[in-house]
């Protein structure tokens, strides 16, 4: 398992994705109509211009969600080795949660968690 495995994996990924795109181009009949280029949102037809500015609060809310969602990825390995490591693991997770809590307080202070 070295560099050759990685090269084979990359070649396979490019080949499979290229073949899938090629097959879809050959099978599906391409049509050009004005509705095909329109943005689609839950089946509701768009009204007005397509390029509108939206509230950046949604973006901040999504970033906050990702931060706290990724926290669980780091929490699982800790839970697996907590008995082996002992008190050091407890101190590390308390520091980790403290940093996350400070980020939560900062986001709350900035108003990023208010749904607009």
C-alpha cells in the first residue's frame, strides 16, 4: 500500500466518473428550454429576478451547525479511549468543551444564532 495504490485509486475515480458522464450524455436527450435554467425551490415558481441578495445570517447559522456537528466526530474517539487514558482524557475534554462553549458564547453575542 504505497503511492501506487493511490495512483490506481485516482485513475479509477476519474475513469468511473468519466464513464458515468459519458453514458448520461449518450442516453439522455438534451433539451433547451427557458425553464431548465431557472432556479428550483420546492416546486414554487420563481418571481422577480433570480439573483437576489439573501441574509448572511443563514450562512453563519450553517457554519455554527457545522462547528458543533464536527465536535461529535472528535468526541467519539475520546469516548473509546477514556478508560485507558484516565484523568488526562477528562482534562482534555473539559478544555475542548470550554473552547467550544466560548465559541458558542461569541456566536450568541454576535447574534449569529438568531433566526431571521
